[in-house]
């Protein structure tokens, strides 16, 4: 087996090479949703979701500054993080596309409350209120204070690695 190492100085396109290097870190996939007045809800796929604090309960995610929903998301009073399971790759793709009818034909979406839009069958959902926003270069970093959350006891996460979706084989390794 051969090993190939590429450094930023070896590549004519440093942004692409950096992105490729970052893709070597496997992530889960989540969709950020939020209600919007007089328009369909916000829906944005992200792979940059993680915990920040247990006390108070804080999470974060980042959104590309070119995202068309960014101004609306920056102004909302509540949003939800929907952690996708491996069978929800279609939802990830749906909410990753700009200028599309993201909500057309969606069944089972919880829009009954004005303060949350939840996707059905998510592994976990975190209903948040905005806590802070930070400059993150070509992204905006959102920190949310978790007000409510729920999890499912069954299912496996949708995983993104190396620029593609992957599934887990179900084998569990003992923790250290």
C-alpha cells in the first residue's frame, strides 16, 4: 500500500487542497430549520455542527456567507438542528441546493408551532434560541442555546467523509 502526501505548497489551488484535507474528518450531517414569516421555512444542510457547552447547553454550526437564507437565519428568534440518519440522504441533498423548492412534497414536517420546524425521523433535534454569531471568514458561526431536544433510540447517522456519504457498518468499538 502506498501513501500519498500533498501539502499546500504542492497544489496550484490551495483552497481546493485545504477542502480535500478537511474532508478527511468524518462528520455527521444536520439540517438547520427555522420558521419564516410569510415564506417557506428556512432549511440548510450543514456538516459543521457540534457541542460547545453543557452549562449553559450550547451548540454551534456555520453557514456560508453566500447562502441565500443567511440574512433570514441571522434574524430569526428560534431555529432547530435536525441530525440526519443514514436513510435521510435525500433530505441532505434537498436542503443543500440553492434556489430550489426545498419544502415541496414534504410530508410529516412539524410546522404546527410557530417556534420550531422539525424534520421527521431525525436521530436528534435541538430546538435553540440564538446565543451569539461570530465572523468565521467566508462563513458565519452561529451559537445556539438549546431549549429543548429529543433523540431516537434506534438508527444510525448519515456520515460525510471524503466528499461522499457513507454508512456505518453497525460494529461498536469499546470506548477507552
